[in-house]
């Protein structure tokens, strides 16, 4: 049925690529293109023999002029961007130049400022509309499935949603005192930033990790969780009617937080370049080089993730609450895809989003976030492709 060009060959791409190969009726042909071609070739060697035809290529996605000839020669239906947030705009430019649909899992972030916002990508809306192509932004788990959960709650259970709490719990243990579950640079930039939530029409800023709650997560148990700013808050505030407050919480263990504090105190998480032996180095990039590669955590990680949304609002004049979540087992994910659950929960939704675009079920020219589409086919696909969800109509609320 279709062809996808997948850019990047890291933890998340490893899952998306395998899922595309499992879904060969839709993904007849894929090209894996990344900075380090040997990684693409190694994955191709593992997966060859199935029905999906796999090609590989080297590309530096920082350069639109390298991407354009690649897209022109392969002619994909959709480009799935699973490189880093820094490459979003160069890849969107290449999609515009070649009139090709686009999907990613994280919003654009300039390399020299730890600040992510949709404004740079939303600014492409008119250009994409005029070119007759679509961009689907943030189609991982969070952002991604959390937006689909919200659209599903809004469609089926609420006239108005007033409060949303997004809870992201990683109950997994990799046995290291400190490691990050996905790209360390992106992860540490995110968790060392100030917290932010939206209430009564305005953003409220907090110090990093200032607001802590304890929650008893289904299938995991009690965990400490901290309020963070997360990118789907920006689009959900815009797209959910009647909203009064939205917050995002993520769990962190004490060992992670103690190490992070220490690294911050000595300047290792800074993105300001410093002089070192006559060279300029960025401390956070150096730290990334000494930390365990997230891809190596897969075989060691035991336990589960639980990511979901708690909604409060009204239906037919009556108050109601609704919790929808997915539980994903690190070891089951690894058995299937050689990746732990963080990559799995991101990589599967990216495949599903691209599938719905190729099938024409989610297709309209412009730039969109996932909650702007009919959630039902996506919710069905989550059950089918390895991320089944659970519902609770009487959940414990977060104070
Ligand atoms: P990794 O670091 O494991 O992989 C990134 C891949 O992109 C690597 O293969 C890397 O190449 C490649 N890459 C980096 N720069 C370039 C470039 N200039 N040109 C071509 N390829 C490049 O990251 P993850 O797989 O963990 O994360 C991928 C994306 O998913 C990130 O944007 C991350 O923010 C996002 N994410 C989204 C989540 C969600 O739920 N929405 C959750 C987790 C992650 P090389 O091998 O040479 O380094």
C-alpha cells in the first residue's frame, strides 16, 4: 500500500521500523536513513526476509539539501522523523520542497536554548495547506497517545473537560545508579527546566521538581511524581473546550534525583560551551558520552510503565471522572523489539500515525496535533499493535 522514509535509527526508530515490518500490508517498502548508516544496515540485516522491502541510506538531517534528493529518489508517502527535535524544521522544509507528508514525535527545539515550543512548527500550517501536504506533530506516547486519549474522552464521555492530569510513571529498574531512558541530552534538558502548568487561562511557573505528589499507579504501586512542563500541554490548552486546568506529572526515583542535583550543581548539565584543552565542549553533550547508551538498557530493565490521563468534567449536566492508561512491560517490549518500554511506547504510536496517514483515515493538508483527529481508529490500533489501554470511571484523583 505505501512507502515510508524513517529518519534516525536510535531507540524509538528501532521499534517503529520493526512495527512497520510487522504491518507489511501498509508498509510495503521503507527506507531507514540516519547519520550513522552502519546502524541502519545492522537493523536491516536483522529484519530482512519479511514482506516489507527495506532500503538504507546515510543522511545528515541538519541539511535540507541532503534530504531533498533522498526524498526525491525514494518518493515516500510519508517521512517519519525519529531523529532529534533539532532536525524538525530542516526535515519539514524538505517535505515542503518535495510535497511529502511528515510525522514526528517531539517538537522543535533550538540546539542552543533548552526551550521547546510548537510555535516554529505551527508557523508552517499555511505553507503545508498550500502544498496539499500534512504534518502530524508529536505522535509518540506523550505527546501523542495522551492527546488521542484526550480526544477520545472528549468525544465519548464529556461535554466539557475541566481538569486534566497526565501521569507518566516509569516503574522500571535498569540497575544503574543513574541513566536516562531516552536520549540523555533531550531528557536532561527537559527535566532540569522550570515546571509549568496551565490554570484559569494562564501559565503558572514552578521551580524544577518543586511540586511533588504520590500516586498509587495501577499494576505498579505507589511512586513519587513531580510536576513538569511537557509539550502536549501547549496544544491541549488550545484544542480542549472548557478547560480550567491541565498538569503533567512524571515519576522519578530518589537515586535519579540525587545524581541529577549533583550533576547540576557541578555544571555538568549546562548547554553553554566551555573551553577544555583548547577545544569547545558542551558539558551536557560530554555527560551524554559517559552515560549508558539508552539502547543498552533494554536487556537490563525490569518492571512496567504506566502512562495515562485523568479527566474531570461534565456530561449531560453531571460531574464525571475518567482515567485511561496503558501499562507496558519493559521485558515484554525487549523480547519483541530489543528495546525497553520507553522506546516501545513511543515507537508504536509513530507507526500507527503513519499508517492512518497512508490509509487516508487521518489526512488533511496542514499542520496538526493528534487530538485534532478522530481518536477511534487510533485507539483500536493501540489495542491491536501492542499498547492496550484500560479505563477506570472512579479513579483516585491527584490533589
Ligand atoms: P536516539 O538518540 O536513540 O536516536 C536518535 C537517532 O537520530 C540516532 O540514530 C541518531 O544518529 C539520529 N540523528 C541524530 N542527529 C541526526 C542528524 N543530524 N541526521 C540524521 N540522523 C540523526 O533518540 P531516541 O530514539 O530515544 O528518540 C528519538 C526521538 O523521539 C527524539 O526526538 C525524542 O525526543 C523523541 N521521543 C518522544 C517521546 C514521546 O513520547 N513523544 C518519548 C521519547 C522520545 P546516530 O546514531 O548517528 O547518533
